[in-house]
């Protein structure tokens, strides 16, 4: 009796010590907070970034439970010449993920961008292009079969009004390229969840309406489709008010949802006020995902301003990620941690699951 009491006291003290996080102790890693909530927290990364930058590599491994190769799985990287596949860079990202115990999110098999010249200027007819598409998917998804949690099989198939985006695939193959790609991906890696991924589908609107109709009609016709990726390349202060409701309608329809490319850009220079606003935006996105069981995870599109794609594509804008250029955590990182670690009662008070 006395012994078990002593043991219980020791156990309680131990738990108290472990949970009190004494001054100087490392803060909990975002990946662990996320795992405790039943979701993953991921980041995009490039082999060229972590290879030459040990401090970056250390944060990558410590904070994130999932990685998305930022460019290495795109068509121009994996099949730069017809039938000549190249996997060294993608292998490097997958190997680092494995060594850090991270999931891999596959990005992407069919897209209108970052296609090699031989493909875009090959003048291929319908049946040849269709077999090129199927073969590409079978080789790339086949190589990583069993190692990829989910694939963005098709990326950005929609225009803003919800019609299909014109480009090589739609123009030559018609909308059937989407079902073809999904079937080829399922055959190549039966264990991977298959997604359609797009931007400006975070809130309810014509584009997300079209995405929902598409995944429902694909499933109704027996085409393999498991989920949708909402990229979430957001502008400061513009998290859609309907985000949680939008996530919920996809989940209610039987699809999983992931936030796949989150960043929140602002006009440079950043100020403390903008960074505080940005933190609130990151927290709001995390809350929207956490509020819906079936929103499986959240991925930032690289975690430091040092490597963010924003300044090169949106001139004058940047500071979009949760860590600054010197790899110091920004308020957005604290907001993610807070959202991921709210106690059950605090979550109820804030209306979050
Ligand atoms: C971006 C990469 O981050 C850049 O390095 C590259 O130059 C262009 O593509 N939506 C997507 C991603 O689906 O693949 C894009 O990634 C960002 C927008």
C-alpha cells in the first residue's frame, strides 16, 4: 500500500515535471503538438535547401511531421527527357523524411506548370499524350509506392469561375485526363490517398463549388479519389470567413481535406502589427482545420522567409512564413503552437474541436 502510494506520488511528480516545461526547457515541437491533436504539421522543402544549411535542416527535422518536396516531384524534375527519369533530388527529400520520421506528401503528378519542353512542344495527339501521362504516373508514383501518404495527383485544374483550366492536358485530352490520372495513380500506389489540389478553394465560392462537384462526380463514377488539398496561399488579413464551413462540407461528403501549401504574404517591409495580424491568420487557418475531424493536416509552403517562393513571384511581398530569414520563430509560429495546444475547455470556448 505504502509502496504503491509512493509510486503514485513519484508518478505524479514526474508527470508534473514533464508537463510544467521548466524555464530553459525546449518548447514542445509543433509536430508533437499536432500529433497529439491527431493531425500532422508539414512543410514544403527542397533538397537544395536542407543539404547546404544545417541550421535549417535542424528546424526541419525538429518541428515538422510531414514534408512535401517543393519541386523535386514535378514533371520537369522527374522526366526531363522523354522516358528518361531522374529521381536523385526526390530521393534525397524522401530519404531525409524517412530519417526524421516524417510523412511524405507527393506533389504533383499532373499540372500545367513546370512541364519539360519536350512535352509542351511535342505536338502530341490525344492517344500518345494519354499514354505519356499514364506512363509518367505509373513510373513516378510506382517508385515511391508505400512511402507517400497522399499524392496531389492533379494540381490546379480549375479557373477562378470553376470551369476547367485550359492547358496541355485539358486542350488535348478533355476533362477525362483527371479520371485517367487518378486511375493510373491508384494502380501505381494502391496505398496512397489520392487528392486534387488547388488554390482559392479555401472558402466557399465558385471554385470550391466546382471542386466539390468534381470529386463527387468522380466518386459516383467509380474513379478513385480520396481527398482535396486546399493550398492556402493567403494574403494578410484575408483568411476566408467560410473556411471551416467549407472544409466541413468536403468532409461531410466523404473526402479528407488537407491544407497543403499555407503561407500568408504581406507588403514588405513587415512591421510588428503586420506580424501580429499574420499570426492571427495562421491561427485561424489551424483552428479551421482542427475544428473538423477529417481535416488531416496542415502544411506550410516552406517554413522560413529565407526560402519562401513569395518574393520571386509577388514582387514587393514576402515575410509569408512562420520563421524569419534568420530562422527566428515569428509570432505566426507561436500562433500555430497555441492553436495546436489549446486545452479542451479553451478549445470549446473558442469554438474549436
Ligand atoms: C512553387 C515553388 O515553391 C517554386 O520553387 C517554383 O519556382 C514554382 O512553384 N502552387 C503549387 C506549388 O502547387 O507547386 C508552387 O511551388 C507554388 C504554388
